[in-house]
């Protein structure tokens, strides 16, 4: 689709009444939406939002913390739209450094004041982001975070993250519409006893910083209720700068209904789920127990080591939240048998290989440290690393020569992971884990939007330390 001129129709606060009205237009009023932060919902085909980014004291997990916040909250407000909506998001930068917004996973133009990560908002200034969601944009769970190179890990690890939901066909499936819905935004923070951020230091930056305090949508070990014979819809986002989550829900399988880019064809049940930084998963949990409480646990995950800098294994399991049974559903709800069709991408006409590597080098202001590269080059905003043609289908192989896992993220267009049999997975993703000393292939079609975009490691310290490349999509 071509972008139409934006028509501002005024802003609405994210109040419950607006949410119900939006649902009523689709005839899906049974969805229970639980998000304890501020909420903005589109109306009349327009989403209008006023945001401020600031450094301030916020209430985090029952304590005061000096963090970066959108609209004085960590995480920030939930933005909710539908395909075809026009969006105007006015952002005022109250930080003492430049910032911007990246619309992670949204299929929108990378140009102008849309998903343009080369655009910066100077300290004390504001900008209007304007874009249109394509009419065929998939329903899904996306998110927004800053993307100023060199400051990304700092700004995200200090709290700047917020969910962006596109409603659509997935939400209209009867079992999904009837489920109680919760957004679980996973973040970690390194704070001292007074609530001030702890400098991660050189070693943690090279490995990828992790904080000792893990929160779920700003809370510590929140409790969620589920009815016997009911369904719970858990929408998970890893908004941490570096931490991987390996999740298990006691006594309950996790039924995946959507990946980063939207619905899959049929639910897929797992006992454990790994979420790399930036990844999202949409899950259904079935209330098949009679009573009791059941923990959502984060299990140890080894993401490798930075040479002599030590390993990246979280040593102990951590309770993230608790699921508690309360009452019985009015009618028994089951996991749907089918969801939405996901056609496989056609064979690629171009194949490329990208080598992921690291080496010691100078880090400005910090001395010698580990630098990270894609195909032997560190990021340079003034250089085009890869040129592709609009409409083409390509197959990219990531070859990880390092001793650490790297979750690779491609902006603007989602992709399908290619299996050992050479066939693409019937699921859309925008982040894929490339394990240490391994290879991973993805198939991607460059659709709708020409312009300059990027790919990078979503361990955000690695991105800031060079593991990002510029892609030019040529018309």
C-alpha cells in the first residue's frame, strides 16, 4: 500500500470504555483485557497518542526506582490499533540525551517519521511520528523502544518499552475471544539499595547486561487468576536488554497460538518456552486443574560466554508469577483446533551469508573491550551493507563464529525460519536465535516499502558495540 496523508482526528485516552467500544465494533466484547498501565485505543480509524520520555522516580515492583519512563510509567502505555489505522504519536524527549522510537515488528515504512531509526529527537524537543498500518497488517503483539545507536541498551534497560497491539482475525476466533487476556512484559533491572541504576561495567556490557530484579509488567511475582475449565491468554514480551527467559508453568502445557509476526496455523503445545530479547509469544493456558496455585518459573539458560569474560548462565530458577484457580467458567472452553493459514514463502532467488563475529577493540570513553561485527564490519550509519530489491524473496544464512548466542532481528519485514529439510517454518518471526558456533537460515520477502532499514543482534549491548548492518530496499 502507498501511504496516505495522515488525517488527525484527535486523541483519546486509553480508558476501559474506549476499549469496550472498539471491541463492540468487531462483535468480540467477551475479551477481558487486563493491563494496569495507561492505554491508548484507536477510534474512527485513527490512533493519536501523546508520549513523554523522562528520567524520574517511578513505582517499580513496590519500591521507588530512578528510571527512564514513558508517561511516568515502566513499562509504558499500551497502544492498540487495527489494520488500516492512521497513527500519530507525538513524543517529547525529556531526557538529557537524544532518543527516538522503533516500532519493533510492525510492517510499516522505514522512511520519514515512521519506523525511521536514523531519526533522533534531541534533548528537550518533540516530534510527531506518523504512519499508516496496511489494511492487510496481521493481528499481533508488537512493541516500541528507543533505537539511537550507542544508547539503545541503556535506554531499554532503564525502562523505555511499551506494547503495541494490532487487533484482527486472531482475536475473533471464538476460543481466543473468550479467553481472559493478560500482557506479561518481562524486564530486568540492576538497582542499588536506594533505587539508583547500577553501572553494568565493561564485562557485563560485553556479555550483555542483566539486572537482578525481574519484573512482570512492572510488578514482582504478580498473581493471575484462572477459572476451572476456562482459558487464559498470556501475551509475552521479552523487553529486557540482554536476558533470555526459559519459561515453564507448573502443571500446565503452554499452547502457542502466535509468534512475533502473528498467528500460526494450529496451536503448538510446549512444556518450556525460550524467549530471546525482543521476542513475543501469544499463549493459551487451559484451566484443567481443580484448585491450587502454580508458578510461572524462569529456568537457567546458558547463552554462552564472551571469551574470558565468564558465562551467561542464570544459576538459579526464579518465580516470575503465580497462576491461581478461582471459580469455574460458565461454559467449558477448549484450545481451538485451527487458527489462521500461514502460507510458506516461495523459493528464494538470492542467497546471502552473514558472519557474526567479535574481536577486541577500542570502546569510546571506556578503553579496550569486545567489539561485535556482521561480515567483518561494525555498524556505520553512512554505509549501505546490503542492497535488496523490493518484491524479492531472499534466503539469509547467519553463521555465528562466536561463543555466545546472538538473537538476530530484521526490521520492516518478518521472515520464516528455514528448517534442516530446506522448508520454511509456517510462522512469522522478526527475531531468531543463532546459537553459538552454529548456523541459522531465514527466508524473507521485501514487501511494500522501499527505503533504508537495519538488521542487528537484539542483545542490545552487542548492537551498540557494532553488531548492526544497514539494508537498502531498492524499488
